[in-house]
C-alpha cells in the first residue's frame, strides 16, 4: 500500500468508524513491499470496538473474505463504512 493511501485510510477510520460499526476494506491483501519492509495495513488503525473485514480476490495477509468487489458476498447494508484505497 502506498503511504498516501495508508494515511488517507487512517484519517477516514479516525473520523468515520464508531464503536459497534462494521468496516469493510475492499482490496485488503497486504502485498510484500519491494524494499523488504512489512506491508502497511489499515487494520492497524481500527478501534477494537469496530469489526474490520478485509475483502480481496486473492488469499493472503489482511484478507478475511475472498471475493469480488463486483459481486460482494454480503447483504446490502452490512457495513457502516467501506474503504478502498489501493485496489487494482
């Protein structure tokens, strides 16, 4: 994840996530960084009282549910906040 996407997601979580909320990150897989450092994750900023779900098309770190953003495997209205900062 690019640092600017990470910072944007951090700000969004700090403003919009509230106790008891359900948060979905679309494109949540944490790809390895080219320089060998640990990948960044928006999950790091999610308050404990918020349920955070990571959706991606590929299995990997940061992914809770494998699926497409075009046909999400969730009922409408399941999430209070949906983030997508680095999806390709």
